[in-house]
């Protein structure tokens, strides 16, 4: 304890303080990094490294002071230290402030360090280094399984050991976050059309298969619209392909902005789009399709010279009928779209399948 007494005296001489007593003081500290009763000031050396906010969670005040003293001696990073002492303080710090790293003891009042680790890892709030007294293999293994990016025994703790653990944890977290972002980007590329942001052909067909399976199982109505931009080839020829891309983006935005949250839209190919309307009968679907057609007809576009031109779309609308599959629905919708084009475009054409046709 003599070493800790010396460290404590050094802390008081440098103005550092202990744990928080009121979560509201975090709001006062905010991002100013000034000294409050619950915060330890940042290290004074300006290194050019990004500021790192480290949340120190330990049930032992002496251990907290030891950790903060060691962290203050780190010279290759500028850090701001926060010392919440109660469960509410920790939750407030995680919920309301940007935390770059959490140092947490396995033994915490009310809620164990492992429980905090599981929650922080699940929400991807920040990297976590677990602290404990002796190096226990079972604890180390459990911490790793729960998502800890580092493990640090508190025995013989030194600034160098802590600095190394902090750097390794932050670097590992950066790599993990980059890998996650790369996976999400690849998933998005595999699912969404890069130009319009709608589902791509493969994804919208998968959604249609799901809709058909649900309809065949539960006999729930749904409708399918095939939408095509009228004279789109002339748009590209007259105004160029960049303006053509702008038109595709505009039509996509109009589709997304004028369908229900439950509806599913995708780019089927070229200037052709597919819209799935779950749990809607044919008459209600026609109202929705006609409304979208009228909105697009009133929309104006501009070419690169500022000249204004209009757009229209044709739609082929069909409803799921008993024993329909993906191929039969698409075939009927495309036939309906072809009839809409033959009848002059800028219209919604319904085509009944054999089940409904027999009832008419």
C-alpha cells in the first residue's frame, strides 16, 4: 500500500480527483475536458494524436487512482480520463458521451464487469479491456468470448504495460470496425443497386419468392407492379447518359417516397422497376400505382443546360392468385406492362390471371 499512498499524494498535488457522485456532472464536463469532481484532466503533452476518452471503471478507489496515474504518464497519446463510480454513472457515460476505450474490473458493484462487457460489446459502443487481479485463464477466456479486445492483470501495473495494452486495444478495435464496415459494404453491394439505392435484381427477386411462399402458405393477398420509364432511350440520346442516370435516381426517389414502409421496391433492370405490395388486393394496388404514375407525370427534370423536360411511366399490375409462382407472376406483369405501352404509355394496366379471370 506504500506505493499506492505515494501515487495518491502525487495525484492530489497534480490536481487529479476521484470517482463521480452525480451523473449530471457529466453533462457539465461535456466535451470541454475541464476538471470536474468526476473527471481527470487530459494529459498535457500535445502529441498530434487524436484525443482518446478512456472510461475507468473499478470498484476500488485506490486501484482507480493507480490506473489513472499510469494513464496520465502515457506520452504517445493525449487522453481524457473519466471515473464513474456507480452503475448510473457508467450507463450515463456510455449513453451520452463518445467513449473511445473502457477499462473495467471484473468485480463491480450491482453489475459485474462481465455483464458490462456483454452489453457494451453487443451494442458496439467501445473497445473494452478487462481488469482483474491475478491472471485467471477462465476469466481471460470468458472475456474474449464476450468481446473484450484486451485483458490486463492489475498486479505489477506500470505505465508502459498499460500504454501497450491501450495501443493494442485501440488498434485491434480499429481493425475490427474496418472489417465490419467492409462486410457491410460488400453486403450492400450484393443487395442494393449502386445507382438507385433500391434492391438490385437478385435481391428483389428473392423478396418476390418470399412473398409468393408466404401467400401460398397463408393465402394473403399481395400485388406486383412492373414499372418502366417511357421513352427512356430518347432521354439518353437527347440529354446524355449522365442525365439518364439522374432520371433513374429521381424515379427511384419518387418510388421510395410514395410507397408504404411495408412495400418493397427494386431495380429489375435498365429503366424497369419492380414494386411488391404485401397484403393488398388488386383494387387497392391500382389506386397506389395510379397515384405514383400521376406524381411522376407532374415531376420535371433538367438537362445540363437547364432545359426542363417531363417524364412518364407505364406500369403492369397483377395480383397473386392461387398456385402462382415467381415466373408466372413476372410473366403476367410483363405482359400487362407491354399492353400499357401498346395503349399509349403513361398508364397502369391490370392483367388478371386464370383464377380471377374465371370470376369476372
